[in-house]
C-alpha cells in the first residue's frame, strides 16, 4: 500500500503521541518520587510479529529503547514455545529478569497485548524503576553483590493482570519480598493504567485511518529509518575507529574494568566489536546483552538525533556478541550497575571512537553516571520504614560549537533529580547544599559542563546508605585535545568523622544516625579541543562566576588574570603559540 508523505507524517506523530500520553499518565499516577518526579520510566509500542520497536515516548529513558524491544521479543518467543501462558485480552505480563532482556532488577516491565478484531495487532509495554525489589540493601543497589539473588526478587514473565483483574496471589508474593510494599500498589496501578491509556489512544488512531493504513505506515517508517541511518553512516570514512572507556571497579575487586571498542565503518554499516574488554566481574557491574546493545543504540541516537526512533534505525548496526566479557552477563552474575553505570561507559566508548571521523557531531564524554544513592531506614516520627532513591545530574561534554551543559541528566535518559522539597517532605532528610560542582568542567576550547554538589543530612532515626556510582577513579575523557572532567567524589560524615569509600563511589550498608551527612560531588563533562585555544574572555567569565579559580585559569587554560577578577586585565600565556598580552580591560 502506498501512503502519501502527509498521512505518513501524521501517523508517525500519532504513534509518538500515544507513547507520550502513556508516559504522562504513568508519571502523574505513580506514588514513588523516582517515577512521579524523576520520570525514571518509559512507554512504547512494539510489533506483534517480532517485538520490534514501533514508537517510544519522547519523555522515556533512551536506554530502554533497546531493552524493551529485547524483552518483548523474548516474551513473544516464550509464548510461542509454550513456556509462558498465551495472552487473552486484558492480560498484562510483568517481568524484571535481566537475562531476558532487562536491565537491573529495579526496572520492572509490563507488557499488554493490543487487539484488533480478535488478533494481536501489537504490544504495549512500559518500564518503571521501582524504589526497591528486595535484596540485601534498601534500593537494590548492592555495591558488593556477587550473585543476582542478593540484588532482589527476579521475576520471569507472568500474568500479573488476567483479563483486566489483578492476580492477588502473584501480587502478594511480590509484596512479601520487597521493602515498603504498601506503597507499590500505587506504582503497579499507575503502570497498568498507562497501558490502558495507550490502548484507548491507539484504538482512536487506527479507527481514524484504518488497520491496513496504519500497518503499512509502520512498515514504511521502519524502512525509512533504516535508509536514513544508512545515509548518515555513509558519511563516515571507511576504517576502524578504536577507543577505551574505564569503569572504576566492580565494587568487589578494587581494580578498573576496561571497555575496549573497535568500530568498523564500511559503506552504510557499522560493526561494533568489544574484543579485549575485561572478563566477567565478581561485583554488580556486569552488563546483560540487551543493555549492551541498547547502550550502542542510544549513543547513535545522540550522534544522529534526526533519525526517528524505530527498529529500522538499528538495522545498519552490527554488534558482535561480546562473549566472555563483563558486557555479556550470564546468570547468576550480579547486574545492578549495568543500566545506570556500565551503559554510560559503553556510550562513552562509542563517542570516543567516533569523535575523530565525526568531529562536528560527537561531544566529549559526559558525566556518565546516574549517581545512584539509596537511603533506607525507619522514621520514628512517622513510625514507618522508607527507601529513598536519589539520582543526580552531571556535566555534559563540550562540543564543536558549545560548552557542555551543566548538571544535565544522564546519558542514558532524561530522568531528573526529584525536587529537594519533595524529598524532604517524603523522607526524614534535610539538604544543606545543592549547587554546581565548581571546577569540574574539563578544560578545552569548549569546556565541559559542571557537575552537581549536594549534601544531605539524616534528621531522624537510623538509616543505611548505599552508592553505586562511577567516574571516581578517572574523570570523563576529553575529545580532540580536551582534558578530562572532574571526578565523582563521595564523603560520608559520621559523628563528625569523614569516611571515603575504598571504591571511590561504590559502597553499601553504611550505617548512619541522626545528624550524619552524605556529601556528593558528581563529575563534570570532558573538554573539547585544545584548552589554550579557548577565548580568554570566556575563561575570565567563568572565574568571575566562581566556576574556576584564578589558579585553575592559569594552569588549565594558560590565562593569567591580573588584578581582581571582577575588574581584571587579561594576559594569556599559550605554550603552543607564544604569549598574548595586553588584552583590553573587561
């Protein structure tokens, strides 16, 4: 069936709108701040034939673009094999098993078959980050787990809703294995309701244009996405482009893990090879295959944002399975750090490899950590337990035209830190500081953005703190001569004594009492281009705003500020080009 361009564009926007409304419904109805405020969730539409991505909400986490496709395909395959009961209208499957296309256990997926005239037309699916799924530490981020069972409850695909009714027996099993279980019903109903909204909106769209037209449009959009991606890849000179990205440690063995990537560009296809990367690790920084694939997809989405979100965009990307490395985790390897941390190191490796052939499109490395901080305890004033999960932003890398964004969301998504006021109302904590991590932007012709610095105090009762972060050993790497961004720094103050984790920003079950504080400084982005080529007036402006000190301006950028920064003349000593003196007063 031939579809004119206008109708195709309208249907494409309509499919996108269906997913956006699911996202909005999910966040508005959820109880947990990590979903309701931080938007750590995603909704999408997937093919009934092979689970391929049709559309995803613009407000959903990009890292889920590949994992939800993978898990939907796995579910379809298991149904076909009889390993999972066949669906009926109104059924909703729940699954969080990372080895079946998931991420970490806290990312819980729902999948609902969408019927037209008695046949499955497509699948509606979403993912929400539950603040706790059991395991050895509140929040699930066990920094020293050595098996997935220590990280929480692992759910294979089961029908949580049967013909529209919640299965109370399965739900009770789930609630018996997680913390703060009484609050999960709000998230469960919100997640299910979002799929119902999607069903209503998608029915309206198909009723307007017809089943055959919408089906043909979906096929056409997939083909066009592949064609567009191939056109961009053809602009990359044929060759092999290599990079290395470092994970601080696995949380158990205090040694760095290496992601070694070779990207082969040939014609209109790219091949990604991780041969030589570190072997499977003991701690929770292993990545399941679905997350490894999705990390590459989202990195390419950053580089070529013009390509529509569709399974077709992934077809020119050939990924060699990284067997026998920590990027292809097999049961029972722990994986709590794969989605939020390792995925961002993989994306960083892609950026670093393609910075040379695509200098006007690729940025220096961003902060590359979600800053996972979980705090669990009992609030004696309210006589109830709680689990607080905090994510935080960091600096983006500089690029060809601009400095990096400061305190931006993570590479893998658009999740934002919940407002401080919401956290203080929901949990017995008090934030003493919430500001930019000054000096953390990597030096370059275009400097990196600055990370975040915050300090939070436990006000009442006793609690346990756990961290799974990264970029504490080395900062985000610069590009084309730029310097690395500032490192992640965690300090825990207990009874006035500073405690710094041995693994930089990974540790679990740190006992805290009322009055104890947690101080975190997240990484800044890497710099882009030679630092001594930066406009001295831009350096002076950063110093005036307190982003760098006078000494840092001289050491990092070769800019000597004479007199008070607020009324200074500039001289610049450039080791490569000789001195530049007597700049006009600013």
